[in-house]
């Protein structure tokens, strides 16, 4: 008579758990990542803020770059390349924020120059008034 050798119960449990884990890992890799809606929305808001700040006049190149990268990000979403879409949306947001910052700087420089001209005019008037006395 022949005896059958059975694997210990713990071994079968370990093999079953390993196979289950491997199947779960493969199924997780197979599913497509979700669209980066938060990044896309953040880019849209940053572009809208830059437009409100009149960035097209002071930082048109950066604003144009932000718009272009947002269009590319939306295209990547349609192509289901979510990693690229996320990266392009973040780049779009950064470009729009740069446009806003450059616009704010240009406006601050213009105000500073205007104040300086006004200050120079006041000094000139005070010198004239002193010369007349």
C-alpha cells in the first residue's frame, strides 16, 4: 500500500496567500489611474487669476505657455496618459503663477517709478519756492 503525502496546512495557506497577493498586485497595475482633476482645476484657476491680473500685457509669453500646457494636459487625459496629464497640468499652473508674479512685479515697478517722478516734482517745486524768497 502506498501512502499519500499531504502538504502541511500552513504551507497551503502560505501558497494561497502569495498567489492571491500576486493577483491583486497585477490587477492594481492593470487599472488606469484616475484623471488628475485637482491639478487640472488648479491650473485653470491659476490661468484665470493671471488673466484677471492682466498678465497678457505684462507676461504674455508665460500666460501663453500656461494655456498651451493645459491644452496638452487635457489631450493627455483623452489619450489616457494620466501621468503626463498630471505633469503638464502642474507645469501649466506654475507658468500661470509665474505670469501672475511677473505682472505684479511690473505693476509695482510702474507704481514705484510714478511715485519717484512725483517726489522729484515736489522737490523741484520746493527748490523754486525757496529760490523766490
